[in-house]
C-alpha cells in the first residue's frame, strides 16, 4: 500500500514538472515572438525613413508631389507613385526585406480642430483619414507611418503610410527553426513521460505477479 502511494506521488510530481516545462516553453515562445515583432517594426520604420529621405533629396520629386496633390493631375500622380515605389522597394531590399507593400500619401488637414491626416493618393484600401503621427505603436500592426516631407519642406505637409500585408508570414518564417526546435523538444518530453509511466506500471505489474500466493491450510 505504501509503495502504491509512493508511486502515485512520484507520477504526480513528474506530471507537475512536465506541466511546468510546458508553461515555460509557451511563455518563452510568446516572448521571442513579441521581441521579434518589435525589432522587425523598428527596422522597417528605419528603412521607410531612409526611403523618404532619399525621395526628398531630389527636389523635382517633392515639387511633383506637391503639384500632384494640389492639381490631382493623373500623369504627375503616376510619376510620383513610380518614384515612391522605387525608393521604398530599394530601401527594403537593401535591408534584406523582400516584402510586398502597399502605400498611400497623406497630408495634414486641420478642419474644425480635427487635426488628422487626409488621404491624397495611393492604394485604394487605405482609410480616408488617419490619426496624426504618434511615437506609440502596436507591435502587431502591419501598418507604418513616417513623415515624407512634413516638418522638413515648407508647405509640404505630407506623410507616407505603408502596409506590409505579408509581414506575419515573413515573421513566422524567420522563427521557423526556433519553433520547430521547441516543438521537437516538447514532443520528446511527452514521449519520455509516457514511456516513464509505461515502465513504472509495467514494473509494478511484474512485481505484483511475482509475489507468492499465500496458501490456505485446513485443519483436519
């Protein structure tokens, strides 16, 4: 009876340790994913600032941008969009970020005290208005916002908004090796735990069967 309780206690202790290891694994994976998202977002924001900076270096581009927004002239808008696409794509590739992207140009528009960014041109899925730029951000967001000419070139209050639709897939691919290693380690722990239970109960059964049966004697 005592050995049975000892076995149950040992099994419960191993199960608790195993559950603790599983929890640690889950917390570790969550922390790694969160840290990777934050690092990735900081990297993308830096890349987009570099793209905006390279765009500003050509005065003709900024003049075309202002003219395109003010006149809504289709040929000029097409020219500006092509230049922005080239600068964004080039900056992303320089940082080994081969990602699909969509973008739009916004401008400050203060109407009735509502100081927000108003959509000017770009891809159609963007909102008509966006909140003003902020230092705070959601690490899980796939959208980015950087000044294009705002606060840098007079009378050019424009911002660049970019969305990376394949961001989550890219982040998952960068963590694939770590996730696979974690899954293999977890499966190994599960297998060892099951094998441990099997061997313990098998040993118990062997010991139980090997005990001599007591003989009953009758008085004649």
